[in-house]
């Protein structure tokens, strides 16, 4: 016989309700619920998406290669006609490669996030046991994977075409990379929060926001060429210290560890602010029902 309440939806008990909320992608709950298995599952999902599409892989290599070749040949021309550039061999190529770490690191993070929005899968993710920190960590890992696919072949081409070996920078390269990738993640986290709150109407930010850093971080020229008042702004951005350190290493043959420490301090502040902004934007998106309305 059917029970009288068989047609009614079962309501979870208070304990069950708390368990569901605590396990879903919410900003609340104990930190020990963090699961590396859930992070690995998300990374595997993004990896399958990436390797199943050769245009995606080609895009990761195409633009860095074009930029490196263009600036590389320009440097060859200048080095043949100017004493300074003859002494400062590799500065343009080094700047291009480091800029691509910054730009592609953020773009790889944001593209993986956007793919969830394009597939209208964010709602499913938010209802899963995945936590925000796990989701962000998976995006960070994928940004490194995407960056590696693009940058490793390009760095080898720089050796073949121009004799510039970025790997010869050794520990300095590791310091440059760590600071640049931290900045790219900070920007990516903030953009992800904007996308959660504003939907695809904020999509253009994912593609263009990093270009705001291009003139201010002095990628291709020293900070000294900026107006005095703008130099204060430039020195508040961690990548500025990296590009100044790169020029000091390639031109003066001096590794500026002090610049790297200052960049790391600014990155710690920037990453903390971006994470806080993401949490607040996520809470706002939940309160306004924006998580299930990710269109424009």
C-alpha cells in the first residue's frame, strides 16, 4: 500500500540540511573539508577539454610565438644599429617571454572559468561538494598547464632563432615566474568574482584587464621614463619589480633579490585582497540569484 505522504517531497532534517550546506560550494564550513581529490577531479575535467581540441592547444602556442618572433627580429635589427641594444642583448625577448607568463597565466585561469559559464555548468558546480578554495586551486593548476603548453615551445624557438636561453637565468627565472604567476592568479580570481556577480556581461574584463598592466608595469622600458607621479603607481604593482629585475640581470648582470622580495610582499597583499573580493562577490551572487543567471 502507498503511504499517505508518498507523493510529497521529503524534507531534509536540520542535521541533513546543515550537512548539505556545509559540503556544497559555500564560503562557510571548516577548513579541514578541503579535498585534494576534488581538486584533481576538476583538473582532470579541464585537461580532457583541452586535449580533446587541437585548436585550443594551437591557440596556446600561436600568439606567444608570433610575439616572440616579431620582437626578436626587431631586437636583432636594433642590436646591429645601436650600441646600447648590442650590450643589452635579449632584453626585448626576455620582456616578451615574461609578459606572456603574466598575461597567459591570467588568461589560462579565466578561460577555464569561462568554459564553465559557456557550458552553463556553474550551477552544478555550486551544488556539488566542491568548495571555493578547491575550485580556485584547480583553476590555478590549469593556468600553469596551459602556460606550459604555450611557453615551453616558444622558449625553445627563442634559442633556435635568436640564441636567447631564458632557462639560463636559473634561480632568477624561478623568482620571476613565481611573482608573475601570483599576480596573474590574483587578477584571475578577481575577474572570476566579477563574472560570478555580473555574468557574461563582464566577460570582456577577462580578455582585456591585463592590458591595463602593460604600460604601468614597464614591460619594455624602465620605470624612470614614466612621469614622476606615475612612477608611484608603477611601484605599487608587483610585475614592475620583476621587469626591473630582469633588465638589471640582463644589462648589468646583477640579480636584484631585494626587488623580488618586495614584489612578493605586494603579491601577498594583492592575492589576499583578490581572495577576499572573490568571497564577497560570491556571497553577493548567491544573495541575488546570479549563479543561475550567467548570461549577459
